C-alpha cells in the first residue's frame, strides 16, 4: 500500500497528464492554471486510499479521485469570483478570474465541473457519477446557505459545503473499486466524519466558524471528538485501513 504522500504524488502526476477536451481550445489554459495553483489533494488521496484498502489498483480508482479534485477546484474558482467572495489570490497566486478575467474565470469553473463528470462517466456503473452529482449539489446548497442566508446553522453549512465532497471521496471510491452496495454502510459512516473533522480544524487555523461559536478550546475538543469517531468507524471496517487512519491523524493535527 502507498503512504498518503505517495498517493498525493500519484494524484499530482495524473493531474499533469490529464487530457482535457480538445474543444475547450484556449480555455484549457485557465483550467490547467486553476489545477496547478496547488493544494493538499486531500480528497483524491482519500479516494485512492479507500481503493487500496479494498484491493483495487490505483489506476482503477484514479478517474474518480481526479473527478472529486476537479469539482473541489471548480468550487474554489467560483468562490473567488467578485460576485462571491471577491478574492484576488488563491494560495499565494492570482485567483483564476484575476489572472484571466472574470468571464474566463466563470468558464474555467464550468469546464472543471464538466471534465469532472466526464471522468466519473468512465465507469460502467452510473453510481460514481451519481455520488459526484449529489455531493456537488450539496456543496452548492451549503454555499448558498453560507453566502445568501442570514443566521444560517453552522453545522448544516459545514455538513454540506465541506462535508459532501469528503463524503463523496469515500463513496465514489467504493463504487469505483467494485464494492457491493450492501457492504458499504460501515464505509459511509466513516465518510460522514471526515468533512466535519477537516472543517473544524480549518476553523481553528482561521480562527473562524467553530472558534467564533465555541472558543478555541471548544473547537479543539470538537475536532478531537470528530477524529475519535472517525477512528472508531475505521475500526469497524473489515479491511486494512491503516493508511486512512494516518490520514485522519494528519487531518486532526494539521497546522496549515
């Protein structure tokens, strides 16, 4: 089995080799830029680790892993737009819209989303694409609550805006690896905990969200509890989930 760092390298290499639809023409430049700005690649790493725990070859799960990363990148590109968060930078680099113009930024996000579903459609089962669609719709609903609704419920926003893509990182990999639906519930229970853990730690680092509502100590307690629940879920899965446990441990203590 590969370590999380090795899985990240494999995902990065696959993204670099990714063939974009030729009819994008010059728009492909902004799409590649959006992907090359970087990131932790946590979601594809989770998907690949789930696949390996189920004895599926990396190449079998890779299209699903890349699809979830493209949807995540699409969400960031559109989040940065003036109509949304109006951010000029992303990870220390000009935001896609800032570098190429607002119209090209909108189209870059659109293209990333379409390319993600083209990847998900490579599988014989439509379940991979269905999981991706449901996660994307949940993420959009969470963004709506976060940006368009006053007095939103923080837990509901986190469950949708962040949690749905983490959930799909697991569930898409289950289908891609060929796991029967009746064997999936323990994995899905684990998937529910991942997004919450990531978001709480994110809030701790940004001094936002859970920190504003519960204080730094309270947020840290929530993060520790989410990590423990995730580990407990892994303990109930009949597979070698050691790499996924390493990922959970890394998420719980991350500092950037």
